[in-house]
C-alpha cells in the first residue's frame, strides 16, 4: 500500500541529495518552502501527548502545514514497520508493532482535539496479522465517528493479500472514502513493488470495494516519474475506472534515499494537467495531479467535487 510512502523527505533534503549526486536533477517546480508555525506546533503537541504518528509528519510531507491548516490529517496505524519491501519506499522493516487496543480511541481523541473535518487513517502492510489489520481500521473509523460526529473518515488500506473478508470488515465500518493505492503502472509493478504486491490484486481490491459499497467513494493514487509513459498512465486510469474507482491522484515520485529507486523523470506541470483532464474525461469525479500531490493531498476536496460535478465537466473540457 501506501501513502506515497516514497515521500519521506522534504524539498530541502532533496537539495542535499542533489548536491551529493544521489538524485540526478532537481527542477525548480519541485522546490517548496518548508512551513512551520502555530498550527504545526499545536498539532505536534497533540500527537506527542497521545503517542500517535501521522504520515504527514513521519514522511515529512511538504504539504503538511497546508493540510493541517485545512483541518485534514493522515494518521498511521499499526506501527511504522512494514512486512513488505517495495523498491521506492523508505518505511522501516524491523519487528512489527504489537497492536495497541486503545490506538483507535487515541486517534479519535486527536481528531476531536484538533477539530479535524476530514481524517485519513492508513497503515503499513501487516502480512503478519491474520486480517491484515482490517479490524483495527474498522475500530478506528468507529471511534472517530463516536467522538467526532459529522467528521468525514477516509481509509487508505493495504491490499490485505486480496482477502475479501478483510475488505468487508473495513467497509462494514462505513468509511466515507475507501482508498487503496495502485502506486504505479502495470509494467513497472514487478520491479517497483514487493513480490507480494500485484497490479491485478490491487485492481481487484478496488473493484471489490466498489461492488460491496457503491455509496462509498473509492480512490486510488499513483506516482509519476518511475519510468512510466503517459499512455500507461492513461491505461491505468482506464483500469481504475473499470474497477469502479471515482477518485484518483497522481504525484511526482521523489527518491527517499540512496537505497530506493532513482527518479526516472521529473514530470512537467503540463503532463500533470493532462492527467487531470484525462481523468475527468474518463469519468472520475475527483482527480488531482501535480508535483506535490500525495494520496491524501486536499483529501477533503474529494467530497466537494463529488457534490459539485460541474467542476469535473469543466476540467474534462480543459477549462
Ligand atoms: S507495502 Fe510497499 S509501499 Fe507499502 S509501506 Fe510497505 S514497503 Fe512501503
């Protein structure tokens, strides 16, 4: 799975990598100031107090202050070590965390204290758990619903080894958005992902969610810059739409460190604009593509775009 788990550095880190020749090029449009300030400090205090991790912080996501300012945050459940090893991803691979039964309640309390309007919950892949962590996801959705009535909840789940019961367990908690990332195009999957991941399995998980919960927004994301062609991105959009996905995000892959795959290309802004236009024309009701777009970037907007389909039409026409 993952929240573009490759994005574990902020732009200033990339400048250092660039200088040490780890990353071959770093165009101007990938630079972004690293924000700090009141909302950041206040959020960090709450997270520290409750012993929680957010992808926003763990990944040092450059969108952090913007998202937190929009009252959106992405919480990481089930520890920080993954049982898989994708070649673009820099998450840890040590011993997996013991499940903390009170973690769902702590996440809900954080959402309440922070006054979040849209909460995203995700996790590393936990092949060591019989249900892959599905019940923990469901409990977290339930706890957020109980503590914060009216808050929208988005899950970004691993593939659960394709296990239908796990997908059903998560959907039974009625998340507003069910997300699972396809990550890259079909041709690059074998090289980019852990052997236990598969393009077709991810498509099947998304299809299952769309079939089982037609009222739920089904969302996926992929990285650009791993060596894919624009045609392959378009084909992936087609596969996602055929599976029932209605929301899609595309962002620039940034090499997290020297051990991960290098960036094959920095995708120009015009190509990202094309991706958005294509996605809307293919029937997605939410599409966001750009260098800094991540799985949960402007996650709350999924909702408003579904409620305002005229934006989709305008975007499809390139307006
Ligand atoms: S499954 Fe792959 S992409 Fe997802 S967290 Fe694990 S190693 Fe990273």
